[in-house]
């Protein structure tokens, strides 16, 4: 069985995702399992985001709550596994990248 740890500010969406469609079928058949980790749980203020340094609209994630959630997820599994960090600066996630990562 493959296990996926997902870090999200909205862990309830991970649970919904694990119940629906192809992913839900895989979970029910015991092919995969998923655990959600919330960065809000890793900061005293409960606010893992902050205003951008340059001003203007929008918020940015603080690195430390995300890093703590990642360490917690890695510690729970007892093994170091590959990490896919999705961000606007990263490589576009498409079918080609998905196939590459499967290999």
C-alpha cells in the first residue's frame, strides 16, 4: 500500500478527496492511504501566514509552520520519502512530470 502525507491549510479537503472518485476507490480498495497535516497546528498563533514584505494584497506562508508539519509527517512514517512541494515558482505539474515521478 502506498501512503501519502499531505500538508494543507484545509485538511478537510484532503479527507473529501480521499472519499471521492478514483482516489476514493483506491482508498476503499486498500491501495493507498492518506493523512492530512495542518501547518496551523504547528504555530502558537494559529496563523501560518503573514503579509508580504513588499506590501500590497495577499498573504505568504511562513516557512517554519510548513517545515514543522513536514518534519512531523516524516517522523510519523519513520522513513524519508520524496517530497513534492507545489508552488508558483516550481515546475508545472502535468502528465509528463507525473509519469517521470512514477519511474
